[in-house]
C-alpha cells in the first residue's frame, strides 16, 4: 500500500510521469488528427475545423465540463462541509443538459451559417452592436481566467500528495508545475483544439476507471455505506456544534435542512445556466460537425453526472477512512483529500494512475479554456477594435499568443496568490457569466429584447452581483468575496447571488426594451434570418454558402470577415 506519505512516493510518481509523457506526445501529434491544409485560422486552430463527431465531441465536452478541479473540489466540499456545498453539483449537471438541448443546436446552426467563432460574434451579428458584443466578450474572457488557474491548482494538489513541491527554493518547489505549464502551452500552441480533443480520450477513460474501482473497492475497506454515512453525519454535526460554540453560524450539512433549500436549489439552477455561457463550453460545442451531434451529446452527457455523483460520495468515504489531508506546509487542506485517500488506500501504482487521471484532467479543460479565451480576444477585441482588416492568419497568430499569455497569467496567479483567491474569483466568474444568459439565449429565439435593454440589464446584474459577492466575508479568514450565497431580497432566504442578479437583469431588460420598442428606437441590423437557426451541415443552402465563400480564404464566414455587417441572406 501507499500509506506512507512521508517523502516522495516514487512508484506513484513514476506512473504519473509515464502517463503524462504519453498524453504529451499525443498532444503534439494531435495536429495530424483530422488534418487540415493549415491551422492558420480560428476555424481550424480554434474550432478543429468544426469537424468533430458524436464521440469526439462527447469526450471533449466531458473533459471540458468535468475538470480536474471538479474532481478535487466536489469531494473536498463534501468532506469539509457536506451536501449543500458539494452535492448540488450533481443536480446542476442534470439540469444543464435540457438547457443545452434547447438552445445549443440553434447557436450551432447560426454559427455554422455565418462563421461565428464566439457568442460575442453571434451578438454582433444579431444586433450590429459593438458595445453589447464587447460586454459579452470581456465578461467571458475575464471570468475564464480564474477557471484556468484552478486547473493548475488541481495539478498542484496531486504533486503535493505525491511528495513534490516542498522546500524553500521557489524554483525547485514549483519546477514540476512549471514543466506541466510549459508542456500544456507548447502543444496547445502547435495543435490548437485538436490537442485536448485527443487527450480527452485518455483522461476520461482514466477517470471512469479510477472512480468505478474506488466506489466498488473502498466502501468494503471502511465498514460499508452505513459506516460511511454515519461518519459523515457525525462530522457535520460536530462541525456545526463547534461553529455555534465559536459564535459562528452552522455551515455543514449531512442532508440539507429547510433553511438550505433555497441555497441548494438556486445554486443548482444558477450554476447550470451559467456553465454553458463560458467561452470554453461554447468552443467545445461549436467544434462539432452537426446540430444533431449537439443534441445527441445532450442526451448522453448525463453519464458523467452519474460518475460525478459517485465521486462526490468519495468525500464521505474519506471521512470514514480517517483521511488526513495535510499539505507539505503542515496545514490541513481539504483540496488534497481525494489524492490523499487514493495514496492511503490503494497500491502505489494505482495511486499513480489516479494522480495521472487528475493531472491529465487538468490539461484538457485548461487547454480548451485558454483557446476559448484567446479566440474571444482575437475575434472580438483585437479584430473588432484594434485591427479591423486582420486576416484569418493574423487572427490565429494573435489567438495563439494570447493562449500562452492567459496560461502564464494563471500560473502567476497560482504561484503568487492564496489558492482561496482563485476559488473566490471563480465563484465570482460564475455570477458574471450568468448575466450574459439573456443576451445570448434570449436572442437565439427573439429580437423583442432591445439591445439597449440587454446591455443595461447586463450592467445592472454585473454591478449588483459583484457588490453582493464582495460583501460576503469568509468567517475564518475575514476576506471579502468569501462565497456566492447572499440573502434573496423579499423572501430573506439565503440563495445564489447570480440568480438574484439575473432576475434584476431580466426585469431591467424587459422594462427598457418595452420603452425602446414603444419609442421605435433602432434595434440594430440583424444579419441572420429564421432559417439560419435550423441549418445543418448537409443542408443545400449551407453548401451553397460554402461554395460562395470558397475563394474567401475561410470555409465559413461573411465575405469581408467582419461579423455584424453582412446583408441578411
């Protein structure tokens, strides 16, 4: 067994390195996967040529949505404070897929028809409004930054349990993370979205293997599920008793009580609505080869929710196992609980496989997130505001460079700031992303909402959400942005701040839109037509579009390559 946690776990580390090298080679060779004549365009480098079928898209989306930090943080939350903080992730992923099924096929079709690479492209084409498009782009770009940082936190947790990262020398201490960052940056730069698409196969197979083995094997080692649930309930009761004694409100829960219903429900609903607004979720979806691929994936992706539920329960298995997640600094760190559980309870070689699953699980979403953020910058900031005549090759070059910069920012963030800051800013990012939901999703179905109403609603939601999140103070550290729950005005129950901000957002958008429509204020020029929202890859009208643009240098796109100014077709 790998129960001796002192020093470096040589066997586990060796297995981790070998598997890491395998996916590194796969990442560099991915440029040959569904090989294009050139990767010098966002269509090819950033979207994989929009050529991925059902299974590739399934693995890519699974690798994108179920990140390394998901596999670290969800059971860690269950281990530390219980069901409200941790298990809400399971229903939220279940709620998510009907939402995808309803709107994502429409977004894929209109993006396929007009060559949109980002949601901001769609907004630009729908309303011919650069400011509204910029608001969506900047929100997505900024909110993605801490999400990338959290993937590096996941790698760091694995390396720490494996025995790396100790010492006072900053180079020696963080050298493994630097190496992982360099490898990630290199193959993302060279292969684009094809790299995480290939690596996602390895990552997901390892994740399924590790979790299924763990959920079958571990309960028998700690006394069965009755003992596991009993230990979890005892710990949550003890946590609440200690909090009350210290003058703090109880924050742990074995089964959510009536006082936590609103928090649990709004967290699940709001998180589901926000997740597919993130640029990386959109990028993975738009890379598929047909609208039916999107719908099939919405039907089969719940398989990941099943695995996530099993993973969440491992947090309570760790309680029954007596796992002590102590970092190399001697401090307790719940984020280490799953790697530590595997090291304590499994042979060293299998612990290494589990470490590799988590580490590789960080590479896939980090790559997609950096590509998505870079595409957003290149298309909606660089080209729209800085260099309108940028060629597809120039766009791709800027996107490649920006993908390096955002990963470098994430690395600096992880190395220089408290990890809790990354968590807090990621929570804030979820609040922000939900405020783009009306602009994107409502606009896929109607143009009744006025662009000024959507912009003002977005601004109100952003300001309210940020202020409310700032006022949440962590009772232990005393720092602001200490959580994402606040009192819901009117009902005085704790709920997800993003949902309250979203309601304000929609109310403002409706009122301002009604006024602007009554006054016949221009709502911009719409370059889309109703058919665009139902177009599929093999539609003859789409084929004609492709032929019309075949001399344009890109398979898709408006003739002048500027979203928003083409005449309706």
